């Protein structure tokens, strides 16, 4: 399955940023990570990392089948489904963390600048 970077109003299977994507018309927020902002970065370094995280998530999602694992809450305040994305028993979020493109989600955003 292909996951391009989202553009336009119609979103089916695409990546918004490093921790949010659309799958079959449903907006998913990866629950175990936080990535740099692309829509309102606090500095140029965050903007650059946010772009890299977005592209990398697109690549990881397109690399093959994955499973969406629910957490203790179904949705966040923005209506996004909260899920951990797993492939072969490993969180895709862990891959982004290992590559320096995400932080473990601890209930608050960490600084990227």
C-alpha cells in the first residue's frame, strides 16, 4: 500500500506528519510517540526534522502490512484514533525514536529546538 504525503481536502491513505496519518479515510494518531511539528514548528531545526519524520513514516507504512493496536483511550481531543502501529512485533514508533525522528510520548510535547 502506498502512503503519500497528504495534500488537498480528500484524505484516504496518506501521511499528515511524523505521528499522524490517514488509513482508509480514518485519521490515526500514533499513540506511543511525538514527532516534530510541520505545521507550526518553533524553529528551523524542528521544521527540518518534522519533514524528515513525515517522509520516514510514509516509507515505514508503505513497507508492508502493519497492525493497529488500541490503547486505553479510543480517540484524542481532535477526533484522531489513538493507536500503536506494529509490524513484526515491533512498534513503528520505536523505529522513529531510534532514528532520532520521534520522542516517546509522555503526555506532553518535548522541545525540538
